[in-house]
C-alpha cells in the first residue's frame, strides 16, 4: 500500500534548498525528516516533511502527515512514519522515472 503524502509544494526559494535557511519554520529531526512548526489558537501543530530536489532545478517540500503536538519531545513513531512515507514516495517517483526512460 502506498501512503500518499499530504501534499507537495513547489516553491521558489531564491536558490535556497536547505532547511537551515528557514530555521524558524523548520526543525531538522534527522538526516531527512523536517518538522514544520506553527502555532494556531495556542496549539502547536507539526507537519512532518522532507525536501526533494527534482531534476536539480526546483525544490519540492513534501508533507507526509501532521500532528497536534502535546509534549516537548517529538514521538519517535511519528518520525518513523514520515521516514516510511518518504521511502515510498522516492520509490514511487523512481519507478515513474524509470518508466519514462523505457518509453522513449
């Protein structure tokens, strides 16, 4: 079963493709997974995401899922879920790229 990402955002980052250019928005959880942080109605919402540089041209932010954060520490199971969705996304994208090259 393929777990679809919540959404992808293609964005112009003025040449920036790293989370450290936006430290107030993104917190790096591990080598690949980032946490997009926002506060709304005094509640801390977190969207888990990763960055995908497509064709070396544009950066896409892929949100895997979100939670309402109730503790200081990010639950490890949520990071693992984001990693699993990332892997599925990359496998799916690679399979699509392979099909495109075969059909040429």
